[in-house]
C-alpha cells in the first residue's frame, strides 16, 4: 500500500532567467549561511531557559527553523534542476520565454507582462509564469494578434501591441 503524500508544490517548468536564478541562489545562501545559524542560536538560548512546553520563544523558534529547513530543502532540490535561458530568440517579433509583452484589453487598458519561469513569478512586477494560462495563450504570437484567455476574473480578449526582449 502506498503512503499518502501531499500535493507537490514543485513548479512544472525548469526554465528560469539568469536574474531569477541568481535571486534563488542568493536566497538559499542567505537562509543557509546567515538566517538558519541565527535561528539555531536563538533556539538554543530559548531551550536553556527551562520548561519548553510554555516557552513561547522556544515554540516560535522551532516553527521558524522548520520553515527555513523546508525552504532550504526545496531550494537544494530545485536549483540543480533549473535551466538558465540566456539566449534571445532569432524571431524577436514573437512571444517566447523571457519576452516582455505589452497588451491592450477591450476597454483600452494597458498591461505589461514578462514571461518567466515559475520560480520567479511576481504579480507586482508583471512577471508571469510560462506555465500560466496567459503565457501559454501568448506563446508564439506576434504584434497585432488577439488572444482570448480565461483568467480568474473571467475570459478576456487581449491584443499584443509590443514584444521586446
């Protein structure tokens, strides 16, 4: 009988930009070399205070250490699998990995997205995963083409007005 495992939190695509890889590597280095040793020292100090069952500092530090170890473990497994994409496609008029795409919706609202790896998505900066429905709809399209895509807010029609790398 197989054991139950939680759904994977791993990202499907192994592609990543150089800047995305460098950020993940820096996060790993910071967590492993700086943050984890700090938390271990604080945990040891809290444990030395006595009764651990009612020691809020000890309980908090144990939880913090588990979260750091979970993230470090993920990064240790993920970083070696990533493939850094540094080349620009020969056909720069079409949307491929790494493209910055300017779109206009039906009401004239402008949106700018960059197609990146799943590990480096950031809604605040417009970095969308290559695995997302929007990025999949945009792939290999060019300026002037209209795409229809189902987003969480409903189906939208978007026109590509610029593609750059």
